[in-house]
C-alpha cells in the first residue's frame, strides 16, 4: 500500500530530538525554529515529559470516558490555575480542528443559531464545520460548503456589527494571533469590541488559541494582552508537546447535558499525562516568561535587518515578511545552515520554536540568517 500523497516532503528523516534540536539519520543536527507547526512547547524529549508518559503507560494507557479518570480533573485544575481561568470548564478532545468543531457546536446548541463569523486569512482546521469558516477555498470540498459561514475582513469591527445585528450568529471565532495566515496580531480594540458586540447581540466569542496559546505569545493566551474574557477558548498544539490532545475551555454559565459533546480518545490517560507534564515544565522553568523575553530579544534584533519588509508577532510567534518569495532563503536555512523554519504563503517566514529557546540559540539563528540574506543580496546583484 502507498501513502496518500498529500504532503510535499523535505528529503530529511529525523531520528532523534532534544530540547531545541533535531538530528537526522545522517547525523546532521538542526536548530528547530518551527517546532513541527508550533507543537513543541517545552522542548523535544524533555525528561519530565518522557518519564510522566512512561509511568502512566506502565499503569494504564487507555479506557473510555465511561469511567472515572481522575487525571482529567487534575489537568483541568492545573490548566485553570496557570491560565487564569479557574472558573471555566474543560472538554478534552484530540486536535485543534476537533476543539474548534466542538466549540462551534456548543455555541449553536447554547444560542439556537446557525451562522458563524470568522475572518480573512484565518485558519481553524480541516473538519466539516471549521473548514467552512477557514479562509482557504482550496481545502473546502463541496460537502463542506456552508451558507452559514460569514468570513469578514480582519480587524474590521463595523462589518462584524453589521452581521451581528441580524441576531442570527451563534459565534464569532478569531485567532489570538493568526498563525497560518502570516502572524497577524488583532488590534486590542478590535478584540475588546468583539466581546462587547457578541454580548449585545447574543453570540458567543470563541478565541482560537490553538497555535498562539500555551505561552507562545509571552502570555499564557495571546488575547491576554487585552482585557477580553471570551466565552470559549480552544487549545491544542503546544498542549501536548507532540502527543495528540486538544481542549475546549468553556465559561461556567454554559451548562452541559449528557451526550452534548463526546469523544472516544479525548482525555485518555496518556494525553492527560503528556498535558500535565507540559504544564509542570512550563511552570517550573518559567517558559512563558522565557518566550516573552527571548521573543522580544529576537524581534528587536530582526528589526536591524533591512531586507525584511515587515516583522509581526509576539513572544516566540514571529512572522517575517519579504518583498520577494522566500523559498530560496528558507531552503538555504534548512539545507545549508541546518535550521528549520516555517512559511506562510510565498513571502512570509514563520518562527515558532520551543518556548525553551535560549538567547544563545537565538543568536545562532540570527548569525546564520544574516549570512543567508547577505548571500541572497550578492546573488541578486
């Protein structure tokens, strides 16, 4: 059987990883400034993380959500404490798409409405409801086309209010920082007025923190740079440091009923072990603070690079936009300088390293990046 060929693959085979580094099968070491799509939060193969999962697996690896699983409540308590949302409720699932799918379903249940507002350049997943509100026609199959999806210009509050006034909207979903769309940070006033108008017109405000959450922005959640308190927060990626896990954080006023939401694998013992380990490491190593300080350092240094058209982001979620396509720059960084980075479209490089990135590792990247840009400038002349 052949693999269904939907991914363009680099000719690199990782076999080992530790901290902010990855090794391939040829013995090459790479500095990981992408974290596998912002998934690696506390660093690769952290011993606390490995031990916690191993210990859990030796006891029990899985049973369904038909029994008591105390680890779920332990995780909820720890997450509430560190995020500042101790009064919220937690529904555990397996991925970001599933988290957003359940969030939209919850909003529709609670409001009795169907329409959803999202924003241009936003990305919320590839499952049925969320792909319909994701601004990428290439991934929307005919079965996903949905007349209930309203995709509006980002940061345009007037357009949002215009649609909310009809009082047919169940939810407004917005990323704390747009990730795949190119690291676009919402205006604080925009988010704050979204909250006001959602309350006024009876819609739920869903903050998609799947990529921007879990300390990546230098706050636990990116929206915490504002005064907003959403109705629902969705999480995944950095939550499990590579173990598939997602979650929906739900305000206390929304009451569940049996069968309202469900999942087979969500909240399993191993997912809880991985997620608890991540929070323990984040707390003990002050990784949110580290993301803020190292990210600030990186951004300040990058502003001295004349070749970059625009720098966006917060913490260790950084977008570098160029006038020209960046394919050659990224290729040289990867294959010649052994540094993983991400992209958005053709002109934006994304930096999403583990939150444990050090100043020394940041300097290593800056030196190699400067070298690659200088070579590209000479070639252009």
